[in-house]
């Protein structure tokens, strides 16, 4: 990933944000040591943004598309009430196993339910208008389908959060299939009259779309 925001500035912003649970440092260390693409982890700043969004919404039910090693799920679960629920979807067995180990160590882990397998199948099995927030951070070509299901399962006023929507700046001139898929997703949201939305330049870009 190219540097959209200077690393020193991002570190400064993270240092001047509320601390995350200490377990997240362990998740980050293991992710860097045991995975081939640790940059897929959301990191401190974006994790804090996700936690803040969940808290500000008073969310009780959250869906995450793309668990990876569990960093973002733990950030959001920290903001859920004791009776809150987070369903997280992961296709990769290795990533799912690492995530579940960390969920088992966390006091918030009981709020998290890991669903292994294709995320679109999990989403299609969830009831309509019953969730507060959906975080999409998985295969980019799947974003449009995930988005449509997210809109279906969100309550009125619910929020879709799409990650990596700047694709290292390549949305201005996409070089690969994933980049083109992100451009198409951003256009889909921009034209969707069912939502109001804002694209944030946090890390690699976050699209926030609130269901009207």
C-alpha cells in the first residue's frame, strides 16, 4: 500500500486517540509474524474510528464481512453493550483460527460469532432490517453484492462502512481488477438514493453510507 497519509502523521493521530484494549497489540504482532498480507489489518486509527462509530450509534447488532485476524471485530465488540452481538464472516481457515484464538482471550469475545464460509451466503441468511452497522472489508469484487445485502439487513438509520475505498490512490487511475471494482462500488454508493454517504480519507479510505 502506498502512503496516502504520511506514517508520522498517522502515528501522531493514533497516539492522540483513546487507547484500544491491550489484546489488540498481541493481535497486531501475531498478524505481522504469521500472515503474508498484514497490511489487511485495519490498525489502531481505523480500529478506533470503527469503535467510535459503534459507540456513537448505540449499536447492538453488527455484521463484519472479512474477519482477517480479528482486529477490527475486537475493536467494534469493545463498544457493544453486554448483550450486543457481532457476526463476523471469514473464508480463510487460517485467518479464522487466529481470530478465534484472540476472541477466546477477550472479555468481549462472547459477543462475537465467527461464521466460516462465503460471506454472501451468511448475509443472505440474516433477517432484514435487524442490524445497526455492517463493515465490509473483504474481496473487492464482492463489494457490490455485499453492499446490497447490507442495505437489506440494516435498519433505517443503519450504517454501511466500506474499507479500502481509495485503493492506495488508484481510484483515480485503477490498474487492476480490484481497483476497478472499488471504483464501481464507490459509484454505486454515490448514485444510491437509499443512502446518504461520505468518503473519508482515513488510512486507505472509508465509505460511510447511512440508510435513509
